[in-house]
């Protein structure tokens, strides 16, 4: 990987051989055990990170709490100016950061750059938003009274993120939370701690240049136990957690037990419906990118293709032919389509899924397998696979975080396809490929897709920052990024002002003294 300039990227981002995993900005410290970041690209140790102990965490919380008291008094447009500068720093460091994302997580360099671009885009969005944190005004039923609502900063926001979007998810949360007047404490995935260190270094430099207090951007590192410091901490009014459904259920219960708020962005089981009126060429591009892009490790990756029986063989043939052209290898090399899985545990899950689908009666039509030999030393490279299956299979009902695509057949009306599409516990992303207006509108209607994202003639994978991102059912119900997702980072207050000398009560209630 060194031939792709990894060392220069690490230097540009301030990554050392051993890094302090706890930081309140320019101050870094840590007294916990060490985690090693091993690249799935070549199996080489990139660097080490010292994790956060409870004592370290308490120091972070003290600093974050006092930083919040200062930061919330700064006018929102001035907070936006800081986020604008942060976005500009990301523009300067887009290439090294994109490279680190690719090398530490394993996604293609192009996707690594795309992730940093998403961070830049959400900063731009947040800057505009900093002048638009609007509340409504209402007409009071009482004479001489005025009613309105305003949004105030909420407090320290805890962010727990997954390995597969090791930088963008943090930015989706922080860019909005910062303009809303909150401070942030971030626990990145223990599988991608260096991406966390790099982002924190970039943010810390901006806050320091502006003489702002320590604690507006905080970083903690470690496994689930460090995440639990935050989910159980009553000083954190909002925990934003991205990851598996299993994790979301544990975090949500801990936060709910103290009546805090959680914003959950959990697993998906995304499907594309292919109707008789679909454009097959577009379907193949959308389905193949959706299933094998990021080696099937996106929350929005396409897991199921629900194909009408009349075109089933044609679509099957076109997709399997496309799979033959896929090049698997080092994701920093732009010639390759598919990089590695995050680690060998992920490889085991992928192998088990392929075994299980056969046990349940499915048929593998594009064989999987783990690649060995030169260039595949990390043991994390696998072949994207396709199996014919039934939606009711247990394995199809679960999200396997890897490049396994299930082909499912439907007959009759599009309603039957929608029922299959909705017949899983997850509800993140969904798509229909059709040139038939009636089918498209039915898919988008109140009795159509039950997902947070529903697309027509676009695959399931990826999203723009302008829309609210998230899913229903066991995906957790949270919304991040665009539209009015900012509201979760603020507390809403309704204000009624009486400018008369009388004190009338609401609902005409009389209380004469
Ligand atoms: P994971 O659930 O294993 O870990 C995610 C994060 O949660 C990590 O930082 C981990 O340390 C932390 N964590 C785990 N258990 C915890 C606990 N009990 N308390 C507090 N923190 C805890 O997920 P992963 O393997 O890193 O990521 C893959 C999963 O994330 C997939 O299911 C994918 O669909 C999902 N994901 C969802 C979205 C979305 O926006 N919906 C985005 C990206 C990833």
C-alpha cells in the first residue's frame, strides 16, 4: 500500500505510531489499553491507539460540559462560520483523509474521497442552516398575547459510529450539532480508530485557530464498554448511534432507562423490485453497484433483487454476466471494483451465510469464496456471490454484511413484490425499477414501501445529504443529515407572552379572586 502514498497521508493527518485515543480538542491523553489498527487491504499494522478509561471519560465530560456553557451563547451564524472553516480544512485534506478511509476500512479510494466529500457537503448545508434554525409563530386564542416557539441548544451529544462510514457519519452529526449549539463526544468504531484520530485533529485545529475552548469536539476510543459510558450517562441528552440492530437495541434500552433521547441508524435489508417494465441496463448497474460496492458493507447495500417471473431469467443472466467482469483487489488501485471485508470475522459471517442459504434450500448461482495468494495476504478478500432464495429463509431475513445478493421471484401484480420487499424486520432503503407510472406511484404510496428511503429507477445504495437519512422498523427510526433532521439536536420551547394588564386563562376558564 505504501506505493499509494499512505505514509504521506498519515503524516498529513497527524497520525503517529502510537496515538492518544482520548481528546478534548488540542489536549490528548489516554490511560486505557492499546488497540491496533490493522489494514484489511494488506494485513499490515497501521498504528496503535490508546483507549479511554472511565477516569479519562470523566475528564472529557467535565471539559465538554463547560464548553457547552460557552458554545451555546455564541450566535448560531457565528457557529456556522466555524463549521465553514472546518469544511474548508476538509477540502484541503480531502486526499489524505480519503486515502486513510480506504486503507483503514477497505473501501475504494474513490469511495473514500466520496465520503470526505459528504463531510464537506454537510458542512456547507450546516452553514446555511445556521441562519435558518426556524421556529413557528402561532396566533394565541387570548387577546393581547403572542405565542411562538424557539429551538435552543440541547447539550453534549454522544456519537457512536460504525466502521463502514468511519468519517462521514461523525460529520453528519457534528456539523449539525455544532451549528445547533451542542458539543460532541465521539466514539468511533474500534475497527477504524485512526479515522477518528484524523478527524479530531482536523476539527481541533479549527477550534484552536478561533481561540475556542477545549471540549466542543471530543473523542473517546475503545470497544462497546466505552460506548456504554455514554449510553448510561444522564449528562448526555442525546445519543446518536449507528451500527447493528443488536447494538441499537442495547443502546436504546440504556438511554430510555434514563429517559434520554436516542437517534438510531441501524442495519438494513434493502431490496430492488424489478418489474416487467424495468430498464434492464439500468437495473444491472444499480443492482451490481448496490450489491458489491464497498464489498456489500453499506447499510444501504442491495441484499435482495425481487424480480418479476416474466423477466426473471433475463435479469438473472444479465446480472451474473456483469459479475464475471468484477475485479477484486487492493481498493487503493482504481482498476479494482471490489476491495476487502473489514476483518476475518466478517469473512466468516459471509461464508456462513452462503452455507446457510444452501441448507435452507437456496441455490448458489455465482460461487463465492475467499481469495488467497499475492495481493490477498490479509485474508479479507472474498468473491461477490449470488444465490436464488426465498424471502422466508432465515438467512434472507438477516443482514449479512458482505457481498451476497439474493434473487427472489414474484408473480402477478407489483403489490406482491411490495409485500416481499416489506416482509423483513428492517426498513432502511428500497427501490423499484420500472417505466410504469402506476407501479412507481403505488410503490411510493401509503401502501407501498415501508422504508425510510424509497427510490424509483435508482438503486438502494447511497444517498444525498440534502434529504433526511434513516429507516423505519428495526433500522431504528432515526433521521440524520438534511431536511429538518437538525431538530433532534435542539430542544423546543413554546413561549407565550402577555402584553395586556389582564390575566385571561386558556380555554376561557374563569378563576375570579
Ligand atoms: P456494531 O454494531 O458492531 O458497532 C457499531 C458501534 O457501536 C461501534 O462503535 C461499537 O463499538 C459500538 N457498540 C457496540 N455495542 C455497543 C454497546 N452495547 N453500547 C455502546 N456502544 C456499542 O456495527 P459495525 O459492525 O461497526 O457496523 C455495521 C452495522 O452498522 C451494519 O448493521 C450496518 O447496516 C449498520 N450501519 C447503519 C447505518 C445507517 O445509517 N442506518 C450506517 C452505517 C452502518
